[in-house]
């Protein structure tokens, strides 16, 4: 099921703005950048998966202004925080999974200046409980 979680994330957030694992150069703002930061599979003593898998995803909501980054972060939070249900393409069992619960754990603001160009972003860390193998 490699990549299904990330594809589902892109599908959920694509209506807000461009969603990328790495920003294209030059970037178009607002933009969302994401990366999986951990996967915690719970296994029994004989190696079988038991219960849901916990996945940590970092979602960076980026803009040329602070307000743009905050507005994008608010839109992402409205979609993801406390979500549970189908994740990915529901027409095929191979391309979807169930998100049992999505929880926003932390949110931090950042700013970077490069000459006369500034980039603001809100970094959100989500905990996703899923049936992923």
C-alpha cells in the first residue's frame, strides 16, 4: 500500500491549492508541502499486525504573506482535523484505506527572507490512525 496514504492526502487537499512532496521551482503560492515523518505499526510477539497503524504527516501551508499561509492552514485544518473515513480512491480496495482518526498534534509558524522575497508557512503535524499495512 505504499504511497496510498500520500495520494489520499493530495486528493483531500488538492481543492485548496497545489500539493507537493517538494515545491516546484519556482514555486507558485499558496502551496502545500507534505512529508511522512513516521510510521508506527503495532505488531504482536509473532510479528502479525494488530490494530491500526499510526502515521505522522507534516503538512506545510505556504504563502508569500503571513495571512495567505494562515488562511491555507485554516483550510487544511478544516478538512483533516478529526476526519475519519475513506482515504484515497474508494472504487478499488487496492487504492484506498480507512482513516480511523486524524488529529492535529502541533502547529508552528515560520518565516524566511531571501532578498526582497519572503515566504511564510504554517507547519502542521498530523497523527493519522489507519488500517494501512
